[in-house]
């Protein structure tokens, strides 16, 4: 996309102050793989003894970069490592040429950053089906390897249609935890999200790091949706330099959950054309799987999402989504709330319901839909945004 997009009305006031992660070096550059006059490449270099974990897209048309990351992660172990991210071209559905681009970048990063090729992970995001001009990335590797970049610069360098850079962080004992992410459209993760990179200087074994990341990706990034489309390039990586020493792992996982959820919410708040942040909570299900199916059916429904955009408390569309979800539901036990307003219960509109009360809730920037299935004790929450003309405008000319 050549046109700059206006900042999302749901964006945070500014980029957060993130802690320094000891041993991590960040570099950024303008490679010009698609964009001109903006940062579009980021390199993270990790010291000796580092562990890396990852969760990647389950798409059957995964990019060459995702396939390469799978290889690196499968080897496991610790040591120096590097993560190279480029924005503007997804290097997806590019056949053997895409594999060649990954190999060339790995070789180049290994030489520039002093990292074994087998420990170089790459990511690319942007247009699908066009060869990646990797020579432009190779030309700026020395600049990338020089490091010295800020967290905000790194977050800006991985953006495509994002209207603001995304970052979140925290501390666990004496260890730092910080992450950046990108994502705005093609968001319905089947693992994690578009792209997210989280770093810590805690010392945690690679297998433990992987288990934590998988659990928390399921509770955060896998519970967001903008448009129900899963990307070919979805990548979530978590790297630990170990330089702060061991930490309480339960406390670390709790902090990791907070960072991942913050980043996931920021992606929804930057949903293409979004004007409302929507929480869909489903309770009273027989199983958590059923609760998630219902929540996702509501969150993914174009009819529900356009009603929210129009500030119309059209609860009939919620009933429709529950019915189509495939989860067990009983019409006569169903209850629906918009915010604190009880709209329907026992299979019918609630006797005390006043549409103007629900409409008032729909006018806010934050909208909550709560469905109680009345069948059990399981629950799930999915976060989404509304569907506006802005989404169509952005995606109708994405490549122009």
C-alpha cells in the first residue's frame, strides 16, 4: 500500500516504555522491498546461551519463512541466534524462489551477525505471490547488524497496514519481558497472530519456554479475530537470553500471558477500518470448545460486526450466530446481554428490555456481548472489532 492510513481511533495514547532485555541487540533499516522512505526491516540478535520457542501458522499454504522457522525450532538447543523480519512482501506462494530467498538471507545474516545459519529465523509479511527481492535486504545487513535501535523503531519496521506500532512489556523478579507485534488485517490466528516477537533475559530451558508459549498463545492470540482469515505467515517467537538468571516460572508465565494479551488486543484495536473494540464472552457451555465455537461464530459474523459498526443492538443476529456455530445450544435457556443490559432470556426478549439502553452501550468505543448458554460451567472469550466501509477501502486497493 502506498497511502498512509489514519491512526486507529482505538489506538493507545503512545508507544509504551519497554524494559531493556540484557544481551539483545535490535537493528532496523530501510530495505525498500516494497515501501519507500520508511523502516521495513528488523534484525534481533541474541547472545550465546539463548533459547528460542515459537508457534507458527497451521495454514496449508504457509510461507517459505514459516517453513524455515519450523526447521530451526525443531532443532532446539541453545546458542547465538537471530531473527530477521521484513515488511511489504510475504514471500508466500513463491515456490522454490521463496525457499532460495530464505536461504540467501540466512547466509547473509550469519555472516553479518556472527550467528550460525542453523540458528537464523526469518519472517516476511505483506503481499502474497510476488518474489521477494531479497537482494535489497542483503544490501542493508551491515546496518541491521550494527544494532542500536529502539523498541519503537523495531515495532515500526515490521508494520504493513498497521496504523500504529505495537509493544508491551513487564518485569518478573529481576528479569525483563518485552515484545512487539504487527497485525491489522487477515487476522484469525490458528496458532498465534500475524507477527509477534517477545524477548526476555530470564534463564528458562527451551522446552519449558515452548510449553509456556503454546499454552498462552491459545489463550491470547488464538482468541482474536478481525476478519476470520488466517495468514500464510503467522509467526510468534519467544526468545530468552538467560542473562538475568532463573525466575519463578509460574510468575513468568503469568507475566507472559499479560504481554501476549496486551499485544493481541492492540492488533484488534488496529483492525482495518475498526472503530469499536468488541469483547464476546460466552458462559454456561457444556465444554470450553463449545464456548469458543459460539464466541468465534459471533465475533466472525459479518452481520453482527456490521450491526456493531452501525451501533444497532440487533440481538437477532447474535441468536443466528449461536445457532450456526455447531455447538450445543438450547433456545429456551439462552440469555444475551449487551454490556450490562439483559436483552433476551429463556428463549425470548427479556420483559424489562428497552432498546434505547442497549443502543446507548453500542455507541461506546468498547462493546461487550455476553451470551449464557445455560447448559454447563465452561466459558470462553474472543476479542474482535466492528466491520466498516474502511475495511473494504483498505483491502480493495491493498496492492495499488
